[in-house]
């Protein structure tokens, strides 16, 4: 279940806690492997 889902401009959605944990270890997108800037996350109201 996705709680507090966030959208990133790369077209993917992430659960907020999971992506923050990921970025603490690796500053790239877990899907695209491109650099990931946490300040670009926006609420995904569709999910």
C-alpha cells in the first residue's frame, strides 16, 4: 500500500518514507538511476 505517495517529474511515483530511506543510501532514482532531487517531489493525489 502506498501511503503519502509522491510524484517525481521522471513520471514515477514513490512512497515518501521509502524514497527518503533509499536516498539516504543512494542519491539516484531507484528506477531510472538518474540523479534524484528530493525537493522536486510533489504529492500524487491520483493514487
